[in-house]
């Protein structure tokens, strides 16, 4: 008599978890990119997939760019959506800390804590 497997078999009919709708912040998150960033953030909010921000490539950040991100998090809260961070560069984290807006840019669904850059 063979030993029954203790590993559950994967169900091929089970739905895969939804893939996030990622907004890539690029290398620059500044006033120059603010309008395009806002458009991308709004598209992510309208997507059927959960929103995520990828700031892993950000080299330059300013207050205008961060204001767009704060607006995005407020929009998420108003819609009861949890966003995740796919990554955060050190310059992005420094800018967020400099303005003291860490609590505004966290989400209960955050993938990595603000305590360090991803």
C-alpha cells in the first residue's frame, strides 16, 4: 500500500491571483512627468487588476511628483483599494522621508515597508 501524498495537488481550474496593474514611475518622478504620471495612476485605478507602483528606477524626485503619488493613495483609500509597491529606489525613499509623507504613501497591501528601499 502506497503512502498518500501530504502535498495538496494543484487545481488546474483554480483561478490564479490577479496580476497587478503596475504604474512604472520611470527614472524621473518630477513636475515634468506629473501629468503623465497622474494619467497612468488613474488608468491603474480604473483597471480591474489591483494597482501597484514601481519606483525602483527613480533617480530624480520632486514635490510635484510626490504630490501625484499622495493623490493616488488618497484615490485608493476613497475606493477602498489596497495598492502595493513593486519597488522603491533610495532617491524615492529619501524624497518621501524628506517631506515626512511616509504614512501617506503606505498601503495595507504594501509589499515592502518604507523602512528601506526595495
